[in-house]
C-alpha cells in the first residue's frame, strides 16, 4: 500500500507472496501492519532489534517503526493487513485508542501462539478479510483481533526502565533526526542540553545499555540513513542534507565507516532485488 492508505486493506499471504519481495530493507510507513503467520515466517528487524518470527504467530508493527524482513524459503500462508490509526481509533476516547493502550510506544508486538490461540486468531482474521469492504463490520473484527494482541503485549515482566537522562538522550536524537535542522552527530550539544558533559552522558549510557553515548548515537543515525537509502528515492546528496551532514562526501565517508559500505553500494543491492 501507499502512504495514501486511508483505512484498511487485508491480503492472504499466499496470494500476495509471489508479488512480494522475499527481502525488504528498512523502511517506515504511516500505518499499522498486522501479520498473521500460518506457515513460513522469517527474520524481521524492527528499529534496532531482530525478531525471529515463527509459524503460527502474530506481529503488529505500529506506524513509524523502521521495518525490514527476510522471509524463510517455502510456503508463506496466513493474512496481513494494513490499517490507519484513524480507522481503528474512530469514535474512541483518547485513553482507549490503540497508541494509548500499547505500552510505552513499543516498536512492535509479537506473540508465538499455541495451536488453539492461532485457530481463534485465524477465525477472526478470516472474518476481517470477508468484511473489509464493510468498514464498520471490519473495524469491529479488527478490534476483537487486537484485544488478544494487547493481552499478549507484555508476556514477561518488563525490563527495568532506562534512566530518565538516557531516555531523554534517545528522544533528543529522534527529535533532531525528525527536524533535520540541527547537527545530529554533535554529541557535546546533546550533553549540554541535558546539563551534562559528554563524558558523564557516556558513563550513564554505558551503565544503562552497555554502549557509549557515541555508539548509541551512531546506531540511531545509521538506522535512519539505511531507511532513507533503501526506503526512499532521495538522491544521496538529499539524504546527506536530511541527516545534517556538510555534504554528500562527508556523509559517504561517515556511512562507509559506520556501515561498511558506500551509500550507493548499499542502495544498489536492494534496488534490483526481486
């Protein structure tokens, strides 16, 4: 689907599989993607995390998540659908809207179902597929389906939250990447915004994540660069500008050091992939 998606579309994975790529590089969309995997599965990257998606499972990816996948060889069955936040949230009070009930803005919800669970999910999915032309009925079945997803969202006790300063640092990185108006690689300026030195910030990041502040920053910027190179048609000079590098040459040198390939070579390996 395109960014113009306004409501809901549902497909059988086996019917669309022949026209879909076995491997899709990092990209972002403004809608939710819900996958019911009967047979098949694969390796999915969601932001900076790799998830092994098994047969008889369900995966919900919210808008804005950097997503890529490499599917297993062999049959791929089940359903997948795309829906806009407005479609699900229509008529709901803010506290009941989907973004509010998914804990902490998580980049995905994944659940490997038991056979009984998957049978119930598949039944709801078939009703959703059958009613997708009747939007009120389709919305009802989508909400029923996602009621189970919300129950499975936190199957294990949540990990200890990151310290506020580290969380604020990551939020500042995301804000600068979105705004594209301030240098994104200037670690000292992030530290100054947090009333710290770069060394103090790095110590806090290492204690919380095992990585230095500089490595976390490089990781986030590299992810955004890969999304722009593989998920858009922007010229490399425009990608460099979007990421606030001085010019394309500066960006190319940085990307080669961070990722191990020139931006043009990284993009080329996906433009002809079928």
